[in-house]
C-alpha cells in the first residue's frame, strides 16, 4: 500500500470490507483518456492524443481486468501501436513485481522493479494500491489510466484513424444494453467471485456465492438459444468482460474462491461460448494458465502452503 508516495505495508488481498465482511474493491486513481485529437475524454485531463508508439500497457496474465485490455488490443489490431510488459503473476509483499517468472518481463521502459514505483513516478504523493492494467504515456512519462473499463473503450475507438480493423465492441445501437449487462455481470460475477473468495463472514460468502451462480445460470440460459455471443452474432465488450472470468473459473474460482457448486465445464452453453471466444484470432495468446494458477495460488491468505494444483486440464 502506498501512503503519500511511500510503500508502507505488505501487500494484502483484501482492499477494504464493510461491516458485514463484504469485500470492497478500490476505486481507480488515474482516469485520463486517449482521444483522436487529444481533447479530454469523459473524465480526466486532455493532452493524450492517439499516436503510434506513444503508449504502453503494463499487465498481468493472472489478472482478468488486465487481460481484457490485452484482448481488445488483439481484436483491434493495435499490437504495432501499443507495446506491452507482462509482470510476475505471483504477488510479493510489495505487490506486482517485474521479471522472475517464465513469461514475465523486466521493465525495459522505466527500469522499475515493482509496479508501485511507476505509480510514484506518475504521482510522487499518491496513496493507494498499485494495480494493473496501467496505460502508460511514454511521451510525458505518466500514467494515463488504470481503470480497465475506460481502457477498453479507448482501445476500441481512439486509434481508429491509425488502425481501423476489428469489430466495434461498443456500437451505438447497443450501448444502453451493453452498459446494463456490463453492470450486472460485473457486480454479480466478475467481482462476485472475489466477494466470495475474500469474504470474511459466512453471510458475506453466502450472498456472493448465490449471486455468482444465479448469474451463471441466467447467462447459460441466454446462450442456450444457439446465439454466438451475448448480443447475437456481434462480439461486444460485454463478451470480453465475461470471457476473462469464465476462463479463470475452473482453474481458480471454483476451488480457491469456494465457488464450487459446479465447474464451468459442466455448463454446456457457457463452456462452448468460452471456447468460441478463445478460438478468435489472438485471444489464446492472452491466456496463460500457468500464470493464472501461480498467481491466484500465491495468495497467502487463501493458500498459505503455496501449493499450485495440477489441474484442470488445458482447454
């Protein structure tokens, strides 16, 4: 945890909790937007114009929020415009670390050892957690944004004058429906599995568990009519947001987070849907099961022995 720009305590998985033991997620610190002309976006300050090789993503393969940014980078063909650095999946006492794990990289751009060093580089007096993804501006040497929902929207549209390819993941005619389903999936499933895993009371766990499986049952029913994606035949950002939770479900959330009514593999429509998205060009490259398992099972509060399970079998 950073307090006034200084790392003060060992990393802890629970960011905050209410009086009933419910897990509460931290609000993101940096909310600027990249726009085609550099004008301000919906939040934050202006000056961040879409340019080739100006921006860089810091991500963890373990993290679903970071992985959805990676997915959109692939789907929109932005690989040559925006670089990526992968952090170590195992959270240390100082949070995310660079290097030291197969597939993890050193920070060649800024020479940081830990992610929190980039946060203090961007804001010397910052307090809070150093999370991923981070969208970094190489030109000004600062963090543009660390809110994955914003980053998805930026990557979907800001660079279209430079690389116009891939699906429009937030089409205007579906915007209201996308926003509504995003909110439901986030509250009850994306974040619901964390509320189950990090619950500190039986009541909080029971509430989260019920939300998770009610959402999965409703999504299973929605996809059982044979549609390819959540909104029919069009891939949207809601599919990206759902996929990153589904792909981690059997490997981490079913066991470690006690979301164990059933595996995702036993839900025919959802499992087929997950595999359909995994088969899209570039998406499999964003999924690394070794990082996912190593990262989640390194959380000492949930797995003090640090034993990483052998299964499940690769998809």
